[in-house]
C-alpha cells in the first residue's frame, strides 16, 4: 500500500459502525421509521422484528433493498434527496393513521 510507496499515514477513526447494546425493543406506537443505512436496518429489525409491519423511510436504494430483504413491505423513498422531501414523507406517514393504531 502506501508504505510500499514511501508514504506514511495515520488512521484516525471518526466513525464506528457498531450495534448498540440493549435488550430487544418491546412494541410501542410508531407511525414510521427512518433508516439511513442497510446496517442500521439490519440491527433495528434484529432488535425489533415487529417493526416489519410499519412503514419505513429509506434514504437510498441500498437501504431500501436491505429493508425489502428483511421482509419490510412498506418502504418509502429512496428518491428523497432533501430535508424537505423527508419532512413531507414523515408527515404523510404520520397522517396515514394514528400511532395508536399502528
């Protein structure tokens, strides 16, 4: 690599993609779930498989594909590119049915 070319480098970790610790999540009212990465989708469904029945908002096509592979049938996105679009999708999910019915 770089050392073979006579270059030096130093690794500075600024982000750790790690699963949070904790017990499985018990069901609670949810209007929609936003997921920004396939790894986050896998971890969330592993801790709360009951969420498969809720609408998900995927930030991109790989996240949407991961959700589909996990059995989530209601995936919105992944065409969203702005905060305004995300806010519109969240508002649409929230108005679709009251959280108490989800």
